[in-house]
C-alpha cells in the first residue's frame, strides 16, 4: 500500500536503458511516467525557488 504523500515507485526502468525490448504500450506508459516525473520535478523547483526568494528577501542576495 502506498501512502498519499509518497512519490510513486519507479517501475524498474532506467533512463537511458535499451528501449528495444519494450512494446508500444510499454513505451507509451514509460513516456507517461517520464512526463509525470517532469511535472513533479518542476513543482519542486518552484517550491525551492520560492523558498530561496524568501530567504534572499530576508537576508539579501549572496552571489
């Protein structure tokens, strides 16, 4: 059973792995999984960007 806040478990695919043994259906599923992961990563980037912006507003920007 998966807890709501846990990210979905990978289906055992490795980015860059040989795709030739996969069926068309498996390839479509793989693309959907990758697109969902991209959405998840972009959301995390937004969260971290907002936190960084808040810290820079409070403490000033450090280069």
